[in-house]
C-alpha cells in the first residue's frame, strides 16, 4: 500500500509543511509497540463539513484589505483545492465581535416588523459571503445564531448583561428570526440551520440572553411553529449552543416526546474544557440528533496571544476529541480579525486563522490555519469516521474513510519530543515520526 504524509513541524526557519510518500510493508514480525491500529470496516457518523463565522468584526477588517488579499484569503478557506470549507455561521443583530450594538428593528411599536432593516448585514457581512461562495464554486450552508433579542423584548431592557426573553414577546421574536432567514433566502443564500440562542446560560458584558430549560423548551415550540408557517420547515433547529459541560443535562430537560421531532441537533462550544464524555452521553441517549461544534477559538484573556504551536495544539486536541466523540460539523469562530484580535466592542479579543495588520496592510496567515488545513483539506463532506486504537494519549488521532474510498488519518502530538508511530492496517504497517507539538496527515487509497 502507498500513501502520502503531510507533516507540519517547527524548524529553525519557523513552522514548515512538507509532503512525502509513505510506504506500507507487511507486518511479518507482528509488531506490538508504538502502534496506531486502523479499522476501516467499522464506521460511525457521516461528516458534514468544516466552516467558520462571518462576523461584523471580520467584515470591517475585510473591507480594509486589497482585492487581491480578499481573493487569496477566501480561496484558501473555501476553494475545494485548499481548505474546502462548506459552511458558515452568521450572528443575527450585534454580537461581541461587532463594531457596536445594533438591532434590525428595535421599535416596540412595530408589531409587524415593517421597519426591519437588513442593511447592516447586507453591507458588512454579505460581501464576504458572496466572495466565499465564488471561491467555493457552490452555495454554502448557513447557520444563523442570535446573541440577544431586541432590548425592549427582554426582562432587563438591554441587549447586554443577560436578561430573559419576556414571554409576551415569544411570538414576535420568532417572527423576527424568520424574517432574518427570509432576507437571506430572498438573496439566494441557503439557510441550513438556526440555533435558538448563542450561549444560552451566559450573562456577558456584551449581547447575551439567558434561557432556563423551561424557557428554551417553550420558545422551541413557538419558533418551530413560526418556521412552518413561513414554509421554512427545511431550517434545522439546534438547541443549547453553549459549552459542553451541561449539554447533556440541558438536552434532557428540553427534549420530550412532543417536541423531539422539532430538534435537529445540539450545538456546543469548547470554552469549558474537553467534556468529550458529554458528547458520548448525547449520542447514546439521542442517537438521532446531530452534534456540532458551533464555536471554538483562543481567547486572549485566557491563553494570551502567543501564536506558537501551544495554542494551535490546544485547538487541535479539542477538534480531534470532538470528532472522535460524535460531532458531525465544525465551525471555527471569526474567519478574520485585525492584528490585535479585534475589533470587539467590549475588548473580548481572540485569535483567528487569518489576521490583518492594518498598519502595514499585510495579511497574516496564522499557524492554526495550517493545522485546520490538515483536517478540512483531506476530510470532505460525506466522509465517515472509522475506528482506531492508539498506544499513547500523547498522540491525538482521528481517521476517516472518504467518499472516494480513500483514508485520511490525522495525528497531533501533545509531547515536547518526537514520537514514533507505526500505522497498522490490514496486516500492513508504516513507520513515521510525529514531531513535537506538530501535526501529521496520512492520506491515500489504502483499502
């Protein structure tokens, strides 16, 4: 069997990526040490794809780039020959990664939403979305997420600092969300899914709204009926959209026999740690639900702004763990930010795969962009995860059978030393070296 191996490692000249052939030979001695076993006949959930968020912050930086830089960045993300992203997530009204607070319709007297204003999304976010679809050569699947209802609909009378959606506005807020979906679809975009609320439990200094399980359950029914009334039954509803540590409990509290068919899946974030077992519980109890990782990034307030392999490895560990425990799609956070990790109207700065230095007008690909390429370039939509076993937890590993029958194996090192690995498949083995804090992808027609 013959394969190729793409290796990204730190060298004296910086991080470098190289591609070389990898040869499998018969396992005549029955080797037992340093093995990663692959079992391509044992498959799990299908993979839907990779994506990122188009935010107003990203759009404001994107507008400052040259046309050539815009095309280069979008081609890297969305071209099938590069990272091949096929999904995007978009916030409805403002979020922390906006240049300020805004609402499409903040008038409490406008019962029919006659003054609903889509212009801010159209002017700042849609130029990125259109260029992304040009680069992809296809329609991208949109996920929409609200950070807060309009201030007048909330118990605290403001977009920020949590508060709850007042019951008397459930119907109007559902209509408001449907209006957003219709505005995108009237312009030819494909809205695949919507979450009920971003970070359902979080009280933030920026746009936020808290739902108890009972409130989320009640609003789920209202939104589901509103979608049906507008002919939007094709839009999937995702609940929770928050960290994994309480995803199972929230799902159990919200789901019942009456509303189970209205819920397409559970959206999770990574910010409270691994909690991969929480995904296992969800998969076991609710096998029909799709599990997605809807947001992930390095927040500078927790991890600093070091662009070394440490932060890239943190995100890679999270991604591999989530994939191995049942997620079917991954959405990175901002596709682009400035050199400070913003703009952000409350200073909640973070890392993105591309930064743009506004002073030098330079587009700066970050290391995590290369690490994500190791996944998204080689694991297309429609792939299925396969079973594996590994000899040490210092190696994070995931493997997929692609639609064309080829295999992809992604290995990431959690060690400061080079780790030897022997891939074992169907009586054949191949030896490779996993560099310190590096990442390796093996791919080819191996079956």
